[in-house]
C-alpha cells in the first residue's frame, strides 16, 4: 500500500504540474486587445478622395473562414463537423470568393471570418491571398479571434487567427480597431472571440466617410448582442452628429426589426438570430436587409443535396446608413452558399 500511495502522489503531482503549466500557457498567450488600436494600412488605393454626389458600391460578406461552403455542416449549429472542409476545398472556396468579388468589383469590401493562420483552414493565409488578388485596394485587418489553442470539442479546434478585413479603392486616412464588450467570463473568454468594430475614415469633401465593418456576437445569451449593439449605436450617432457620411455593414447576427423575415420562420432546435430594434436609434438612419432572399443558412447539415424548401435560412447581413447618404439599391447576391454559409450583400449609394 505504501508503494501504491507513493505512485499515486507522483501521478497526482504530475497532473497538477501539467494543469498548472497549461493555465500559465493560456494566460501568457491570451489575446488581450486594448480598447482602441490604430491599424496598419496595406496596399495602394486606386483613387484619392471622395466628393459630394459620388456614387459608391459596397459589398459585405462573411466568408465562413473559407471552410463553410455548400458541403459543410458545423457542430456549433447542430451539425457534426469540427473541420468541415479539407485543404483542397478551402483553396477552392478562396478561389471562388476571389472570383465573385472581382465580378462585383465594388468600391469598398467589408469581410468577416477571414482566417490568417488557423488549424481549421489548414494555415492557409486567406487574408493575404485576398489582398494579393485585389491590388487596386488599400486594406486593413483587425483580429477578433486570436488564440493559440481552442481545447474543445474532441478533436479540438486548435489554433485560430482570424478577423475582419476592409478593402477600399479610395485612400483611407485611418483605420481603428475598437474592442466590443465581451459577454463570456474566464476561462471561456480565453478561447473565444473578442469581437470588435473596424472604423475606416476617408476624406469626403469637407466631411469624412466613416465605414464600420462588424461581426457581432452569435452564441451568447443575448446580453452580449445588446451591449455590442449599444456600443455600435453610440459610435454611429456620434459620427452622424458631426455631419459625416456613415455606413456600417457586416454580419449583425441579428435581423433588423424593420425587416419582414417571415419567409424564413424559426425552426425548433436550430440556431436563431437576435432582433436588432431599429427603434433604439434616432430617425436619421436607413436599415438595409432583404427579407425575401436569405443572407445566411443553417449549418446543422450540408446545403448541397438538401431539400432547399425545408432548410433553415436567416436574414442577418446588411447595412445601416446615415440620412445624408442616399440608398440607390440594396440586394443579396445569391451565390447559393457555394463558397460560404453566407451570401454577399451589395449596397449602392450616393453621397448627398
């Protein structure tokens, strides 16, 4: 028995040392963003300044970290896959996304879930590939998921370096990352997203065009979405009060309350989006989503080969536009979710 207890103590000590080492590792490597951070601008813009009366086009697209094409399901949405694509399919998705963006050829591109160096996308630097394919744009990138190792589920997600990417054909004065409220407590927060707003400022006559790229909370209990939306609203209202042109676009993970999305009713047991109450904003805003064409699809099963009539769809990608910007057109570009679980959304506007 003495020998047993001696061995037991050594095994227990080894376990405690290993656990302590892991805790120290995660504490040391945890991404701890500052409240605001000026971002690096890369590339050379095709055009210089904006003027009153200019017509502009913008595309927003959640790229599903290049792995959530029409073949994919995902465990966080009720599917089975942790790694939903092989390396070849990730490369195919990136190529398809590049082609789609080149065809749309917008003045501004707001992208979400852009992997830079992640196990889930085979460490392919999709950010750099997108930048290289668009030399006429200046770009900025902000991390919102940056962790050395996500230890769940089995097998674990592993390393993730991912974020949001904004590309502009016009010179950008400054791009800033603003940290959003984090709804998760330690230790979950160590391995989770630390979402942000990316604000790009461009000269537009006597004013500025303020572009906000965003990807709000998805898997919280709702409080996170409310806190993040409040921070977004305060930023937008502040910029509009200065007389600036303001456009915010991205994946809200919420449906605007002003949009009738009854064509895509909630299905029991499926992930459901929140509701962003446009009544919480002043009257000086346009809220743009399309209730007749889905911008996102459920990941509880693969899209290819499924019954499209019974699929769970969502309306969660769009734009919020200040009153001094005239909206000329807004549409969901139906790509049949071939390269991502989201469709791109396209906005055309005029600066008044």
